[in-house]
């Protein structure tokens, strides 16, 4: 056995043995207080969770959101033309990148198709590297890097062994590639070198210190990156958002299971996360499709969109489990929030409501 083979086998063993664990300890850093997970509410405890006799929960009632909480409006909606749109990213210029089918497509900020890049794989996620302009695409078990001007530059296999493992999200920060991986309802986050030659788990679960393992009852584990280079993780099975430094220190964690608007409903939400320039966090949910903004203290700041903005959920038994009833979100440099509705493969650009918008709405109603 060569030295390289021995080193590779040892690395694979460490990754498999670690599972949800990691080589790095976790703790508070940067002066941000770590918030332990809020008590998890059983479904139906929220005041908005009402039962219809013999028919389960009143989903129509649960989908209603107080208009006073909504601080955004839809500025643009366009179709990607994809059969299975799964991932979303936005460039500095506001161009929209969508991963789906067997590749990714680039659209202008106003929705015109600009470029399409194919891969020999089902495209699961996409990321725009703000430092190099490169576009990273995750297949089910492989990573692809495209040049800023187009064309495949490199590709490498997912550095994690497991017959049922698949990539669900990709991000870059601090000269590293971060991969979210789902395997048998467990989530893992790897920090990889840019060439994929080295990889290690981002963090080690430690519930006593507030670092919960990632649970993924549905095939979503999403990543985001803040302006400081910190890593957001959507721990959907725990109904929680986790914020880590790029080296694996837990900075903050919050969330609770609840039908109430400030919680995450269902078995597994949020399914997507992104960071605004000011550090607040955007979350998206499946089932009851809600898009919201939280402060890192865990406080709900504003609702971006209610379920009525999006298409109805896909039916049970959807042949492609990644094209579920969910959303993906990305943030433009001007603070606009871009949302991908995976059910009908449409993109929605949401802008903050201004005083002028409010005055216009009042005049229009009159």
C-alpha cells in the first residue's frame, strides 16, 4: 500500500468514525452569547394550531400571517424552466444562479436567461464564490467548479464515504469549501480544501454545551455564510439554526418547534438559511412555506413572505425527494431576498416595504 493510499484510508476512517462528530471543540467566540435550544413545543400547543374535527390541523388557518408582521413585497417572479430546481445563489451583480435538473442556469437580475452549464449528475446545490467569482455546483456525490466566465474548471468526489450519503448544500468561506451531507437522516458538515484533497468535520456535537447533532428527517441540510465568514447551518430536525465560526466554534443557536410564526413548524424546518449584510438571518420553510428574518438572539425580526406567496406543496410520493415542497433563499448585496420555490421552479425577488410603498397601497385601496 502506498503512503498516499494509507493516508487516504486513514482520513476516510476518521470521517466515518466521527459521524456527526468532529476534530474541533466548540464554544462561544467573538463575544456572541450561545443560546441553548428553546424548549421544544409539541405540535398543536401554539395558539394558532387549531384542529378540524376528523380532519387534522386547519392548515388554511395556520397559513395565515398577520399582515402587520410582513415587511417585504414581491418585486419580481420568473420561471426557471426547470423540472427540478433545487438550489439558489446570487452574485454581487444580482444575477441569479439556480441548480437543478443536470446543471445550473444563470439569470440576470430581471430574470433573463444568460447561461446554462451542464453536469453529468443531478445538480443539488449552487454557490457563488465572492472572492474568485467561481460558481460551485454540488451533484449528489461530486463537486464541480465553474469559471466566472463559464466553463468547467475542476471537479472532485465528495470526501465522505457512505452508500446512502448525498450532498445537500455547498458554500465557500475563508479559503475552504463547506459541504452539508445527509446520510440516513443524519446531517454532517465538512470543511474541505479547495481541491477536495483534505476534509474534516466542522464541529463535534456536544449537547451539554448546546451543540446539537444535525437531524434531517427530510433531505435538507442547508448552509449559509455571514459577512464575517461565519457558517450558518439549518439543523432542520432540531428546528434550529446554528452559527459557527469557520473553524468550528459555536457562536449562537436558536429555534423551537411551533406552529406559531416565531417558531419552525412540522417535523423538520428550517430547510434553508442565508445571512443579510447586517448579520440577521433569513430562514425558509417547507410545508407551510414561510420566509422570515431572525436576529442571532433568536428573536423574530420580520416576516418576508407568507405561504400565500408560493405554490401549493407537492403531493406526497414526489419521485424526486429533493424537489419537495420547500424553498431555498439567497440574499443580494442590497438586502433584497431572493427565494426559489422548488415546487414549481420559480424565483421570487422580495424587497423591503418602504414608506412610499405603504402610501401607494393606501391610495390604491382608496
